[in-house]
């Protein structure tokens, strides 16, 4: 298994905003300087962010881990907000892939979540190596994302000499588990021009939407009583918590917390992008067969 794993991304702004002020046409050209680093273009300079263009390209990874089937056959799925932009090709047997695909999205909005899922293509099922996500902003940005794949939790008793059928059965054993999320609370949530945060949390497990908490009005340190249960959770599924501030016109996303779920009892603190900390606990138990 390789050491540090990361996905390097660079956003580059390249757009033109045209407006009129006092009858005089004004043109502002936004052209970012390229460096010797691989680039990802993010086109978001228009003040009308609903009409912005996102351009993502030159995605590369380094130090991807090997598994029982050999060197990683990596590919990336790309999402922006609720839109699925597609996936890259598969780079076979390459721990340091560089993908040639570019992705464009003409309805991007500032503060949408750009989400990149990195997979290893395998014979039986594709293995999720990790997820990178970030709120997109106007301007030019460069980020490294460290993937969180942990192979220790995947059927520890297996060896490469076992038959393929046993590999499949082992993965099915951990597929059926019960998730219980509880003890949701936050501290030091930020205020805005409308006052103290009116916060609530949306909860997701894998592709399932588990619901959302009640709104705690005018409370920077809310404690939610709701508990969430999911009987079809899978180990290594992504538990995703979105913290929102309920406002009159639109709700403000304060931050996103996500983590690959593991069997057992766990408690975590998550630092939100706009300030504050989300605290939560969960249990993931195997169900009897």
C-alpha cells in the first residue's frame, strides 16, 4: 500500500462579464495566470452567479493504494450541486493517474458543492477510495485532498489466496448494518446580518436521505433531540451532515461534515467552513443474518 494519497485540483477563472452602467457598456475580462501546476478551471466571475460556468480539468492523483487485485484502476465521478457531470475514464494499473477529461457546467452557482468521488474499478464491485468536496467560490483556487481509504476494515481475515466467492460473501456480510445517529449538537455557530443562527442539520447515509432536524432559532449553541436510524447502512458508506442556517429568503449552508462509517461506536467533532463546530455520535452494528 502506498503512503500519502492525494488528489490535486486547481481551479482557473476564465470568463467575461458584460454590463451597462449609465448607458456605457463595460467589459471586464477575467483571465487567470497559468502556473507550472496542473489546472482545473472554475469560471465564476459573473455577479449573476446563476449564469456562471464551471470548467474542471487536469485531474490527477498520486500514491493511490493497491489492493488484493493489484495496482489501482482509478477513475473519478464528478458532481456539482445536485447535477451529475460524469466520470473520467479508468486508468488501468496506475498508482499516479492523470485524467484527460474536462467537465463543464453552465448552471453552476457560487457556494454549490463540487464533489469528486475517487474509485478503484474491480471485477466484483468498485471500491470507493475517498471523496473530495468543497464549496465553489469566485476566483482561482488550488486544493489538495487527502483520501481516507482504510483497507483494515475490509474483511481482515481474507488473504489473496482465498477463492473469489469468499471475497464476495465477506463483503455481503458487512453490507447489512444498522446505523444510529444521535447526540447532534453545535457550538459557536456564526451570526449574520439577520442575527444569530437559526440552525438545522440535514442527514444522509450513502445515497439515502435520512431527514433533517428541527430548527433551533437564535441559538449559536444548539442541541438537537432528533435521532436517525438507517437499517440498510453499509460499512464504508459516507455519513454526510449538512449544517444550514434557516433564513427568510434562502437557507445558508454553514458547512458539511462527512466521514466513511465504521463498525462500532464513534464520536466526532467537525469544524464548519463558516465557523463553529458540529459534534455528533453514531453507532454502526452488524445485523444478525
